[in-house]
C-alpha cells in the first residue's frame, strides 16, 4: 500500500512539474487540435452589452495554439473561428487569475472540443456540453451549411441577383427546419440534466435560454413541440429559493414562462422615443392593428425580417402600423438607422434594465413580435423569424 501511495505522489509531482507556470495575474489557454489546418486563426472575445470585443488571438501551428492575457477575476470569454467549414457558434471558456486551461479537439466543430479546467463555472459548462453532445453535433453540422450559404450571399457578385438570393434564403429556411428536431432533443436533455445538476450561473442560463425557446411554439407548427417543455421548466423555476428568483437571469426566465401580457389581454403602453428625441405612445395607433417588432442591430434574424416587415406594411397600409422598437443603446441605434437607411416607425425606450415594454411583453430572445388588435387587445405574441412567418401570422389574425 505504501509503495502505491508513493507512486501516486511521484506521479502527481511529475505532472505538476510538467504543467506550464502561469503568473498570478494571468491565464493561459493551451490548445492541441487535429484536422485543423495550420494558419487557422483562433479568436478569444468578450461579450459586453450585446457586443464582442477582441481579447486575444493566435494561429494554429502544428496543431497547437496559445491564448494568454491578464485578468483580475473569474470571467467568461468566447472562443470563435471564422471561415468556410466552421460553425457560426461560440465555445464558452472561463478564465481566472493563475489558471491553466487545456483544450483538446478534433476537426472543425470547435464548440465540441474538450475543455480541461479547475474553474467551477467551466466544469458546469462541461457538464451540459457533455450531456448534449450528440444533438449539438447535428445542430453544428447544419449551422455550417447555413453559415457557408450566408458567406456566399455576402459576396458582391450576388448583390442585386434576386433570384439567387431568393433560392439561398429558401435553402437556409430548409436547413433551419431540419435542425429543429435536434434543437428539441438538446432542450429535452438539458431539462433532464437540470433536474439533478446543482443550481449555478450556468444552470440559470440554461433555464432562461430554454424558457425563451418555448416562445417559438406559438409562431410555427415546426416549433410547436417546444410547448411540452413549459411545464417542466416552470417546475424547475419554482424549486429556486426566493433569493435566486430575484436575480436578473431568473427574472428573464420568469417573464418568458409567465408573461404579463398574453393573447386576449389589454395592451400596455409606455414612453418611446424617435431618433429626434420626441416622445411617443402606442395609443397613437389605437383603432388599427399594431405590430410591435422588438429588435437589435446585432440580431441576424432581426435584419433578415426587414424586407418582410416592409412588405406587410405596404400590404396592410391603412389597417396596420408596424412599430419597430430597438433594444440597442441610443448611439448604436441611431447610427444603425443612418447607415442602413431604415424606413418606417423606428422607436426606442432608451433603457437598458430590461424593464418597460420589454418586461411587459415578455421579450427575451430577438426578434420578438406582438400583434395588437384595433380594440387594444393583444391578438398574438411570438418570437423568432424565418421566411414567411410574419405574413402567415398576419393572414391568420387580421380579418
């Protein structure tokens, strides 16, 4: 027995001696990958208020890369790789002072690479990643197809070619629908994992994300099976102590699962501002249908919905008013309007606390839509955009 213990002690000492030394105010991420071409650039970014800022980057050489920087406290960063054949996704990486994080992976599905770390938050990220690995792999494969088409669409040679663009968007719509069964399976597995996993920041984020996805059930029959997760997610929420229920993440989950305003309720109003700073209210359009479009310039589906929103505004002119409500900070919003030359009614609550109309109408994911009838009652609420969904819902609900 003593010999065995000594052997283990010697082995531990050897491993410790071989591990890279990291300064107390730094972190080091060391990657070892196969089937990833040399010269591939790996980016590390930080998400701040819906915007990414670059933190570090390195180039893969002989299957290795390193990302290092100073840090004063534990925080989450995001690893990304751009280019054909890579998914438009993130790999969440937690860093902390003095910590060494080891990445190992094979192939271009980098969100599935293994992360070895002593940081508690990373271990919780790993718990869910490992539990949902199979459906996530299929989702990423479809995402690569979608990303490659989007890259082609952005090529100048296709600008103005409406026939090509129409065909490309139809392909994207088909790919997204093919991924839905795997998204449903991922949600099922995450909910199952949450029943036994400890409550953590990661746990709460899974609750919020999946609660938000249930809002898709009202928008399209392809997503109707998400409704089956509403009850178990509500049960999980109700198990939380009151102190955790008051956190921002738990509150967002609550608003998604228990929206204040639902179909049949009287609309709520609030103060909104146009780009010139003038105050407005939704009551200005009472007596006709109102379609609220909550959006952000960082939201790809929001931008893709613009042509269809403009189309329905023309189709129902005199009967329907489309009110676009940006959730972006004032300067970002106004700059986007100017650069994009966006038309129609463009308003903003100019608040960043998630309250106001966003809270009243249960806005979590974007885009988020609310259809209000001429009598001031909410007709329909849904989240997400895919081609034709706005037109189809309006045809169903506008007499």
